[in-house]
C-alpha cells in the first residue's frame, strides 16, 4: 500500500477525493460495483420501526420534479415533517451513494494518457457489502447542530475482496464516509462502475466546524430548484452550512404569511417568491444532507425594499441621485432606529419566521453590515448622524432582536460591523461573521466571540466581473477600465491560498469556528450561477475541511490539488452542475506537463 502523496503521477492521476482526507492510503486493485450491493445498516438506536416508510414519503416529496412551466415545487399534502433524524440522513445518503456511483458518474479519460484502456470486467471482483456502523449515539440535534457539538469523523476501509466498512461516532460522520466512498469509483464506458484503488484505508475529520456558502437570492431571482442544486453540491463538497441571504434592498422574495405585503409588493414580480412550503422544502433538503440552512434577514441596513409595503418604517428611502451618501448600493434606505412601529413589525416578522426555522436550524442571522450613519439624519425618529446618539439606539435594536431570537431557541449571527464599528455588547453566544480583513477576525476573537471567516479579497466569488453601475460621460474616463471594488476575479488558486487563521494568535484559534465563501448576486442569476460558484467554492471547502496546510505544516501543493479539483469538477458535472473546467485535458492526461517552477 502506498501513501497517496508518494503515488507516482505516471501510474494514474485518478486518486480521487475532494476535500482531501486526513489520512488516505490506497492500492491499485480493481473492484466493481453493482446495483444489488448490500448496504448493512441497522438503523440508529433512536429510529422507530415506522421510520422507513416515513422516509419514503419524504424522499418522494424531495425528488418529485419541479413544475417546469412555473419552476415551482408542486404543492403536496401530507408531507409535514418536523425536523430530520440521523436515520433519515443515513438512509438518504445510501440512496445517493448508489445513484452517484452507478448513475451520476464519469469516465475518467481526462486523467490517463492517450491510448489508456479501461479495466476489463471479465472475472472481476465486486464490492460485496458496505457495512455502516455507528459507534455512539447521535446528539438530539444531529441535523441542526451548534458548531462543535457533533463529531463528524469517520473511518473507511475497503478490502481487495470487496468488503467496505464505514465507522463513525455520528450519523453525519457516516454520511461523510459514504460521500468519500462514492469518489473512489469511476464509470466504465460500456457499463458499470469500478474503483482501481483497493485496498483503501481512510481516517478523516474536518478541521473547521462551520463550512459554508453564502448565497444572495435577493438581488436576482433564483427558483428554489437552483438553490437546491447549490445545496446538494455544497453537501457533496462536505460543506455543512448554507447561508441564504434571502432579503436585501432590491427585493423581498420570502413569503411571510402574517405580513403578506412584504413579498406581494417586495418581490420582483408577484409570483417570484419562496412560499412557506418551498422554504420548508429547502431547509429539509439541506438538513437531510447534513447541511444546516442558515437564514439571514439583513438589518437595519439593506432593508429599503420594506418601503414598498411599509413606507413608514424606512428612513432615507431611495435618495437620488446621490444615493451613495446614504448607502452602499441603490436604493438607499434603512429601518428607522428609534421607532416602536419598527419594533412591532420585527416582533411580528420574527414570530412568524423563526418557529419555521427552528426545526431545521440552530442559527438565525440578523445581518448588520454596511449601515450608513448619514441615513439617520433623515430618520424622523432620530434626526442625527452622531455616533454617540446612534450607538445606544443600535444597542437597543440588537438587544431586542437577539432576545427574541434566543427566546425562539436560536443562536444569533451578525456581520462584523455590529461588533467592530458599532462597539455593541453582544451576548457571548453570538457568532460574528467577518468579511473585511484578517485583522477583523483577530479582533473578533480577541474580544471572546466566535468568528466566521471569509475575507472578501479571497472568498468573494462575485469579484472581478467589473462594475454594474453606469457612469455618466463626465465620470466614465475616471472610472475606466470599470473594475469593481474587489477586482480582480478570485481564481481557485487564490481562494485556495486563504488561511482562515492568518493573523490569529494560537490561543484564539478555537474561536475561529469556520467560514463561508460568498456569492453576491448583482451580476449572477440562474444562467451563470453554477460556474460562478463551482469549482471555486470547492477550493474553500477543502481549506475548511482539510486545512490550508498539509500534515508537515507546508502550504498545500497545487501539483496535488489541481488534478484532484479537476476530477471533482467532472464529478460535479456528472451530477448536472455547470462547474467550470480547471485545466485542459492535456494537463491532466500526462500529469506533469503543465507544472512550473520545479528546479531543473
Ligand atoms: C470516535 O470517537 C473516538 C473517541 O472520542 C475517537 O477516538 C475516534 O477517532 C472517533 N472517530 C472514529 C471514526 O472512530
Ligand atoms: C427616541 O424616541 C423617543 C420617543 O419618541 C424620544 O423621546 C427620544 O428623544 C428619541 N431619541 C432620540 C435619540 O432621538
Ligand atoms: C466605536 O469605537 C471606535 C473606536 O473607539 C470609534 O471610533 C467609533 O466612533 C465608535 N463607534 C460608535 C458607533 O460609537
Ligand atoms: C504559504 O502561503 C501563504 C499565503 O499565500 C504565503 O504568504 C506564504 O509565503 C506561503 N508559504 C510558503 C513557505 O511558501
């Protein structure tokens, strides 16, 4: 058996597995897979005998197709579902394992030299059994854990005689093990699927607890099925959080039954909103794949859209043409900061929304980025931009909101400005999401708060597309060549070079619970969505799962990562995801031709 990093490249580039496991040894024996392979799964201790049939109802609901004419999930009765169990997660993962290996796989010709011939099926050995064993009991909130409360580790062995065994302390660990197992197999061009890597011995565990993508679904409209595809793909990259930035100044696409005007007037078109059923569907689909969907209602800034339904709640609404004095993007506008009507509105909004989040998530994100103080000069409840006047009002605003979040059993997340610019006192349970700098992360953790990283210079996937603002003829020359604020485009190598712990003293490392890659949607919609996220977010997924450095403490080598990422790209494409190519086949076929910088 050889350790993967010593495997000579000329043997084969197909060594599989993204993100890279903690330890991974494999051989070169071929084993085949058939659809009657036995999965030995006894069920979790907690699973009742009727769970199987309940699961079938759920699975049918999740995989019933979307209505192509409306892009909506058909309405279904009898699929009410309070939460997701560990047993549901594993049964779902078993189904996905079979379909991934046998139906959504690829022929790996791009990873072998010209003239390569595939293994021959005749007289072949088949994988005979896949045994799943839970070593402990799942914590009660297995499908919506607080970061750090679930052991996600697993071990995987595959013998040359075809017995596979996956062991884990929790259902989520077993799920990750099955996910890894699928990546050992390739499609054969005539029929079937095989691995050429037996025997396999893997132990694996993630470096960070929170591994996510943040997707802005407010600035452009995305049908639920596009979000579902991104959630599925995040899960396949072993990410476990999907942050839905669901409202912003430009649209409110979320149905709130007790405040129906919000979506009726705030969606781009009356029908372009997520119904409560669809919102439940997305949360459920995520939970079933070990992904916690985290909903963000950004406030008090980024809320001008509320003006459409409730004009009295918003200050400095749509100031033109100098909107940039009052906000980061048009239309300007912010929730008033000293208004009992705003409190009443938020109380009603949270009362409606949070109980529908509670079955599927432990978190609720109350936003708080890019609040422009100038807007409060035009706020009739404040009439001031003096930080000394505003700060206590902002503190009261956050206190009210977070008290209600906690009273619904959820943990608040905020953007870094609430702590670092507004100097607010936050509950110690609060997770603070950073985006501006490594120094900001260091500052958050030095104050004792848990931090999420995602420095925009590395992990903003929208950067480098150029401006979306139109410049007047007088200003066009000065704005040439029309780059955006975070140009250039963040290629996968840049994403991959980001160290979440850069600049964080080691005594605070435990407070950096993970991070997210961000897709802001000013210039992305369903047409270019897939290629804007994949495979670059896969690079972030590996940093968060495997760490930015290897076991020797060195930066991970692009020589190793690049062919594996190319392979992961093929796997995503085989799953119907429009991920961009990483390299020419020429580079991956021979392995070393496209390397640069080795000493001669
Ligand atoms: C399970 O938990 C034990 C005890 O904490 C630990 O040693 C082991 O690495 C964990 N994971 C697996 C896959 O056994
Ligand atoms: C906030 O509103 C209250 C009640 O309307 C008012 O008495 C108070 O002066 C306001 N605070 C500020 C800073 O304007
Ligand atoms: C927060 O503290 C910083 C540094 O002391 C100060 O510059 C800033 O004005 C304060 N912000 C507010 C809103 O009080
Ligand atoms: C590792 O990567 C970081 C970030 O890109 C870089 O600053 C550092 O110089 C690299 N270390 C080595 C030894 O190349």
